[in-house]
C-alpha cells in the first residue's frame, strides 16, 4: 500500500513521516516519533492508556489513523512538563498523592486530566471520577488519582491543598 | 489487532463524498468518529478497501435552529452536543443521553451522525431520535431525501441508507415548552452499552399526562418506539397500576438477546423498570 | 552543639527510612512518560511475531497451509509445531509438573490456543500474515463443565497422557484427572462430624477470572549467533527463573542467557509463568538471527495466558450448638483447563490452599483437592494472592457466615468466639502450618468499633422490617471478613520452583562518597521497590534513602532470586536486604572503631553513624566510614564496603485483617451500591505507610471487580464470552467505591524487621467481604449461599428466586 506523507505538530515541534493509511496514530507516535510514553493497554478503545491531546481534545490514539491527524496539534505525556523542565502541577500531584503504581496508565491519565482541568479548573470529586472514566487503572483503585487531580487543581488555582495521600 | 490495508480519502464536500462512495461501491465505507468502525477493522470484522473520512467536510458540523427544529450536522460530536446551550435548554434529554454515551475521550470523537446511522442497536441516540420524532437527511447520487427516524431502522446494522448515500444531518422538532423528559439507562459500567434503556418525553396538564412518547434502546435488533406503552399513560397521573401497564406494554415489544449483561428475561424486566422510572422522572421535571 | 546541629528527629527524617511516607523514586520517570517497558524496546532489524489461534475449543488440526501467508509482503516465516519439533520445543514443561503445547501439536484444546507463529518485518505485516494462514480443523466435542470431566463418557482431552496413570503429584484416576492432593486427618475429622451438634455443607464456587494487568505479556528475544548468546527482554515477575527455565528447555548454557525485566506495567500473577510467545520469539530469533518482538493483545491476554481461580469447594463445618467449631472438611474440584500451568511452588499442586482453616482454632480438618482438565485456557495463577490463598479465604469466610446463619448468631460474634487466641501463637494449624503471630481479637474489635457495627446491624434490622412492610425495595447487607494470609514463599524445607529453593537475595555496594547501589532478586511491577528497599537500607545503615540506588530485573547483575509474586518480596527479599545491610554495618563498625581508636564493642550505632559509648562527641558518620572503607581500613581487612545476603526464611509470614463492606441492593434491578468499605490490615512492621495504603486500595478494587462481576466465562460450546474489556468487568473510577483503611501492627517474630507483606491481603480479604455483604443482604429472605460473581442480573435472579421480585 502506498504511503502517505503526514505532517503535524507534536509537543510543539513540527514532525513529519510516511505512513500507510491504516497506521494507527498510537503506532506513529510510539514507533515513528519514538515517543513511547503513550501506551497501548486494550486496543479496543476502553482503557485510555493511549490518550493524547489533539487540538484541545482528549483522544484515544489507538482508534484514530495517523493520516487523520494531518495538520493537527498534538500533546503527549512527554509534552506535559513545565517549560523549564520541572514537573507540572499534575505530574507533581500524581507523585505527591501516590496516584500511580506501575505507571502504565499514568501517561494517559495525566494527559486526560490535563484537558479536564483546562475545561473545568475546579472539578468536584464526582466530576473528576466521571472525567477520568475513560481511563482504566489496575493498581491504585483511583482514590489517590482523584487526590492527585485535586492537588493539581488547587495548585493551579493558587489554593492550598492539605490532604495527604491515603 | 491491526486493520487491513485500505485507501484513504478525505473529501471536502458532501458531493465529493457521495461521488466517491458511489464510484467505489461496496468496498468503500464512510468514516465519522470511527469508534465503532475502527475497532471492527482492527478485528478484521470490517475490511473496507476505501475509507471516506468525513472530517474534511465543514458543512457537516454544527447545530442550528431552523424554525421549530434543531438541525444538527452529522459530524457534530457528542462533546459538542454536551457543550451546546441550545440543546440543554430546548431538549435536555439529548444532553442527558449524550453524557451516558461511552466515556469522555469517545465523546470528543463520536458523532451524532455515526451514532444514528450505523444501525447498532446498542447505540443510545437512535431511540432518542424516535422519541423526539426526528428526521434524517440523506444525500446520495440521486439527490437528497428526508427519512423519519422511525422509518430508518430495519434490523441490526441494517437501515434504509442506500448505497452511495450519506446521512448528513438530523432535524429534531423542539419539544413543547414545559415538557418533561428522562433517559434511564442501566449499564454495568462506564463505556458499556445499555442492558436496557428508556427515553421519555411527555407533557403534563392538570397533573395528568397530556402527550407522551417512549423510546427503547438495546432491547431489540432495532431501537423501538413503545407506542402502546405511551398510549397507556395518556390521561393518567401515572398511578402504580398505570405504570405497571405501561411497563408491561413496553416489555411486550422487547426482544433482546441474552448476553453477558443478562438473560432475556432480565433484560426485558429491567427494560420495563427503565420505562417506569423514566416516566416518573419525566413527569416530575415537567412544568 | 550550635543551632545548626541537626536534632535527632532531623537526622532521622533526613534518612527517609522505614515508617516514613517517602515519595516514590519511580514517579519522576513514570509521570513524564519516560518509563521503559518491553514494547518501548526497539532493536536494530527487529522483527515481530504474532499467533494464528484456534477458533475451536477442541479440534483436530488436519492441515496448516502457510503458502498464502508467505506471499504477504514482509512475512518471513511461519513457525508450527513441526518446526518446533526439530529443536525439541513443540511442548514445554509447566511449573506444575505438566507439559504444555507451545504450538498446536495435532490437536487444539482451548479456544484461542496458539497454532502457528508468523514472523514478519513489522506488526502490521505479521497481522496480515496470520490472516492468510489456512488451518483445517476437525471439531471435537468440547468439555466445558469440570463436574463432567471425570464422567465415564467424557471426551479424552490429553491424548499425550494416554496410559499414564501417575502424574507429577501421584496417581491419576481418570483420563481427565490431573492429581489428588489430600491433607489433614481424615478419620479424626470424620469422627468430629459424627458427633457434631451442628453441621453445615455448601458447594462454594470461586469462578474463573484473570489478572489482566494493563500491560499485557510481551518480550523481545535477540539471539547473537556469533557469541551464541540469547538476550530476552520480557515482562517477567521472576526473571532468574525464566533464565533457568530457558536454559533447561532450550539447552543453552545459562551464562549465555541474559534475561532483563525492564519496567513492568502490572503483573498480579499473570507474568510469573512461561508462555508460548516467549518460546516462539526465542526460536524465531535463533532461526532468523534477528531480534523478534512478541506483544500479546488484550483479547489474547484474557483468553490464552493464565487465568486464575476456578475452584469449586464443597465445604463442611462441624460445630457445637453454642458456636464452637470442631471440624472442617473441604473437597475442591480444581478446573485447570487444558494443561496444568499452575504457578505454585513445585510440591504444592493446590498452592497453600491448606490455609483454609483461616483464623479459627479448628481442632481437626481434612482437605482433598482433585485437579481436572477441561477445554479451557491453561493456568491457575495466583492473581494478587499467595498461591490459592484467596480461594481458601473465600471458602472459609463464606462457610463461617453460613454457619452463623444456621446458628442464628452474628457472624462477627461467631468469629470472635473461634479465633486463635494471642497466647496460642506460634499456632500449629490442623492442616499443617505454623502461624507466626497474630492478635485477631484486637483487630476485629477495632473494626467493629470504628464502623459502629452494632448500629449498622440495627439499621439493617429496621430496613428489613421496612422491606417486609413493602416500604422499600432496597435491601442492606453487611459483609464481615476476617482473613489470615500465608505469604513469603518460602522456606527451602517446603518451597521450591523446579528444584530451586525459594530464597531471595540482596547485594549492596557502598561507594566512597556515602552512596550505594543495591540489587535484589525480586522485580517490582508497580510495588515501588526502588523506593521502599532503599528505606530499609537507610534505617539499617544510616545512609539517606536518596543515596541508595535500587536496581532489579537484570539477571546479569542482580543476585539470583525467585522474583515478585505471592507477597513474597518483603517477607523474603526484605529480610535479605536487612541482613545484607547488617553485614555492611558490621564491617562499618570495625572501620569506625579503628578510626576512632576504640574497641568496636565500645561503639553504639546512632541513627547515621557510630558513637563512642559515654563520649557522644566521638562520632563517625556512615558517610565518612564509606570513604574510609576505600582508603584506611584496619590492617588485614579487605578494602571496600559490600555485602550479599541470600535469605532462606525460617517460616512463612501470616498477615491478617478485618474488613467490613456495607452494601445496598435494589432488588428490582439487582443494582448494588457499596455504601462503605472499611479495611483494617495488619502486615507487621510498616515500611512505607503511603505505599501500603496504595496497595490496599488497589487490591480492594480488584477484589471488588472479582466479587461483583469480573469473570472469564465460557458458553456451553467452549467459546469465551468475556474476552474484552467490554464484557470482562474492569471498573472505572465511577464504579469503584471509596476505601477506608486502618491498621494494627503485630510484627513477625522471625523476620529481621518484623514485616509480613501486604500487596495481596486486600484481594484475599476483600472478595469474601463483598460476597458476604451480598449474601447477608439476601439471607433474611431465606437464601443460604449465592454464587459469585454478584453482577446485577445475578442479584436480580437471586431476588426473583427468593420471591422478592414478581
């Protein structure tokens, strides 16, 4: 099958590549761009480990073709840190609140939570739980992930967050 | 789980898309949000030789008022439906149901057109469209036509769409001011299809049901309009006996398959309960 | 002392040692997407392998035609059993003493069994290739129901075992029988039942499920033809065991096999065993001379690599009228699928199921387990539990509730009445274990007080009355569970894998500047070893945890160990770490004595260094001792500061806990709501409370999933009906309840730091708590036992059968 030339912006940098039309975006990101933080967990659009941010939307990159991302602006977990290289409020929240264990769902969780907080900077616990319901975690039971997002929300809003990780 | 090879097309207009579809024939499939089709392709249960991506067609997006109707472009996503003030105001049931579809990521990509057009009995929007009395605009090589949602569904994944036709928009009459509505969906978890779900739109007058429409999701190979159940509640104040009668009338037309969600008997039983609960909640929020 | 001198508290805090909620070292890379998992590995020229799998649960393979597949661009080879026979690898040994087909050899025995392995330039071409391999099958009658496996007319599944009347664990009594395992005193137990005032008997099933870590099983095998060396990167919970197994079955010298487990995306027991994918990727690499990657997809993971549970436990308790237990009799029918690929220590065909007497003082007990073959995927792994311990805990905890119901006693009271008393420890159980320590009454009473258990019972009584009056359609259940685990496999006297004793190990090397590296035979899959192991060393030798780098998973550098599963890391490797650290400390003391010019007996350890007794100003920090170890050791002493410890534990450890689940169920839909869940865990000494709580949350979530719907279900024709995350219940943040955690501390007397292990307790204790809550909710309607999983429709079915729904 003839390959197609694609260009897009990923984590602020213009990238290009030659792909088959059937190349899944997640494989383009992981294998062509070698950004392996985006993971594959279920391949059936349930687990969210492959979540990336595309043009302001959280998208499961295992269910989209790379050709469809032509011209778009993508952020992966590798683009989540602050500009100076320090951990973002969310990344820090996940560490401080013990919001991860094996780390496999974490990139998708953080990318998803990033968009959630952009749309709703002060979500309730229920809104957080609904907001990350497209992401499966097998290790944490979600409770500390909720806290991690609350921590980040407080930090972004300049409010003190007192709760400790349970 | 890798899809088979295909050629990718991204037309910029409906006319181009229709032409591609008719030229390429049965080997071509339109691609909307992709959250039904792409997983099928990864399992190689669908192996189209050509994919016609509809994302490049600007006219397929958006929500606009047309007289007493809301016209929603087929490529409008569930996320955009949820963000629409107009929909929350005019037909809150659509907002409520969209929030119960899949999960946040899927809702950013999943479209109303894809949800209603592929004939999957598990999808939520088709029953909503029946309940709201929507019509679909289909454009094909022979021009365009309007089909009532109630005439569209023929069987599982089988609709009145002709080869070469694309569903381009849905047109929904705005329900009467003060109407009550509810979508009751029983599912095992976020991301699941309904074990059974019921949509109700009604109006009340002097404490009694004046008009009522009831739709059912995933209890038959097509979405259903529970006309007898709706008729049974007109003129009543939804007393226990009436609710029981309505649920029984609705159950009578259900024919779900047994699956991991439960046996047939259970799915019908909870289908009746969803009808009962949707009626009660709709009556409670009617003005 | 001036103001700048740190206080004792500050010095201790600076170490971030045991007991501190140290933030995890791993998270820096994981939160930035910089973990290194197997599928992230990309070697030059790497190929991909993918399996052709059987659609049939039982069939003869008549013909495999690979001619069309080999024409697919990028496809290089199609490996079948015939290919593997040339290297004698068509079958492989299992950890349970059985053999398993690597690729279908004449027959397939379960749906999705591996039939052929297609090797291609990339995963897309490999997938194209598997769709072009044509396999001709002759379907045979499938055997799905384990209760029919030993019928006289049951189909013969394992033709390779024809005529073999003895298996790895003794006599086989039928062509589909694997083993019978019998423990305890049958006569004494039968006698106890004969004179019992009260008895109960129930068949309690624990359904088949699957560990399903978010990262599936995967590997990259790279064979270097020139050196004759095989490097395997894989998702291995026990990398050294894999190295030895590969050496034995592939006949490669063990020093030429390099097994590396990089970051692992969860294991939960799924990644202990050896799977056909590893063998095929290794053979493909040897054949092609190129690295070969194999990555399982989710459907393959759920349907082919190891399942868990599938135990059907006929359970009887004998008791007095006032509720004192006098005997326990259990018979288990164990469904192992097509091959016995149970990942248990070799001598334990049913794992440690003989912990089934639980937390109770049974004077006598007898247990018999029959293992059988069916046309289902092979396995029997310990999904977040020590070997078959969750099955045992579920069995006894359900049975105690059934007994309480029969005696019309409160289930918590019945347990309190029968607990092993604190003064009975070390306690010898009727089925042969020696429990190390416990204080069950304190834990149970703390649970009851904290949750206001009596008030909840009162509320339940009121709700039941209201339900009977027709005022509500909701019923309320209280699920009490009190579990005793047995973890830390294990002592060499009774635990081995393929003949290797189940010790574990640690090597510590201190560097001149007061930093060091520590390596272990364990392998974290999310447990946070890089964080907690350094905390043990920090407390033991007084060097800040931040200065200790922990490395696991590389068999070339790590000392030999048996890996991480069955909550064995802390009880076994944790002890090895403390013992190695103590060797470091002992040498450090000699160096300090030399430098401070005193006898070493005149020194005492003080947080982060040695001090001369009675002369507090004469002090040498561990940091300075590290430096001295490299330039001025006492005459005759070897320079350097390193130690290795191989720890053979004297006994298992026995963590325990008291859990309560409060649940409301709508009888009309069967929909449940977990209103409250309280978990008190006693895992002995607590190394990092934050990580312990995280483990408990995760284990409870898995217990919730299993009890309430997570099932590998086969239909009567042998098709898996729950093969994806749509139907295999994997709760999201929305369904998952809120968890309340609590603890008591009863240290293990035989463990160097008193720690017992915790990772699996919440799964072991959680499942019976959820199931008891459902059963308790329905009990007043006349039910005795409702089988798991308790998903919505089954709850409704129970309500209907009990007459609560029209």
